[in-house]
C-alpha cells in the first residue's frame, strides 16, 4: 500500500475513494473499504482510503478528543491489511476545517480524479460537517463521480461505531469490542523495565508503557495473546497499579504462559486483549498474590482452550 500525507501527492490515474475517520477500522469501516476494492477491481481503478492523521477535534478542541482506538502506525497497518492500494492520511487543521463542502469536494477531485466515491450513511464533510450523503451524491453529478452510500453495519441489533467500541472497552467488555471490530482490541509498544514484581513471584513479565491518547481497558486481569519476536503466546495481562505493591505509575504487564526463553526488553510487543478475567484487587500478602496469579494463568489456558474448539 502506498502511503500519502496529502491528496496532491497522488500522480496516478482515476480512483475509487473511500472516506472516513477509520479509528479502529471496525466492521463498518471494513465494509467501506471492501466496497472500494470491489469497484476498483471491476473498473480497473486504484482504491484509495482518504482519512486524517489525527482526530479533527484536536485542531480546535484538544481537550475534547476521545481516546483513540489506533495510534497512527496501527491505523496505517489496519488499513493496509484491507488490501487498498493507497491511503491518504491528511493533516487536519483549522484552515482545512473551514472549507465549504464544495471546496472540499473540488480539492479532492482535482487531486485524486475519482470515478467512484464510497461513504458511510452518516458521513459528513466540509465546515462543521455541513455536507451530508445527499450532498455528496449531488456533487458527484456535478464533478463526474458516482457516490456509493454504504448502509450501517449492525452487531447485536445496534449500529457499529467507534463510539460504541470505546464504550465496550471502557466497560471491560473485550468480547463485545472484538465483535464490533472484527478482531481483538490491541495494545502495542516496546517492552520496558517494570517493578520486577513478576520476577519476585517467579512469573517474569513483559511490561508496556502506558499509551498516550489511546483507549485502555479498566484496571484488572485479562486473557490475551501476545505477539513478540515473531511468535504468539497466551498471556495473563494485568492493567493497573498492583494494589498489593502499589508503588509507581499504572502499567500494562503481560505474563506469558509457558514461555521460558530470553527477556524481551526493547522488543516490540502486541497484546490482543480478549477477555476480562477479574477486576483489580488487593491481596494481604505476596503469597496470596502468587496463588491468584497461578489461578489466572489456568483461567487463560481454559479460555483459549475453549475458544479454539
């Protein structure tokens, strides 16, 4: 996939353009991109995803930006996995936000030469989101492209949205988050030194730094799959401060089940958080905590054993 930071960097031919914020690349987003790919294959065109490198609220109300489901690099990888040809991750600033709907359409038409445009049923564009789906259809007739409006995708009888995914994560319902996303929610980062409490308990752990501006599940213990050094491992993941030994900042700590190899310091690790096992709680002694860790490890094995049946 070719990555651009501005639509004017495109110097190719005619395209199919899918528009959206694509935070988390959930099932609804995937439907848009599949439609764009289908049209591109049918008419021998280039499929393009047009999105932003940051949340639009960051330009004029930074304090109101919701926790994001993907970092920029995660978002790029998620879009690339959908098989599109080109992604435009455009910076969003106040000048850009002030465009009228027609100015917005004129700009992308002049750069991307779209023959087809794919949008969601609730897509809005231009200053204060004044442009709606019907406006895009009208502009398509004016500028020479056909607009395809994709209906909402539902899970459990309700529309899929990034807002709903964030609510599921905030409530610790990682299984609902996975059904909405179409894949487990992930936390990624470089393994760093932690409190070394796992080593004290004879269960060494790999620690990730707390991510900035990204949705993090509530404190507790989770069943997860960890990808590090080219291999997947079952893991019991503790998110929080360890109230039994509460010093320091909250951490994301992965206890890899049955792993006996070298340490992972400095390696990139991906944690796919699948199920919340319990809330964070305090134990009266390290012996009680160790017994609980052993119990959680067995719960992780049982969870994935059942999941893989």
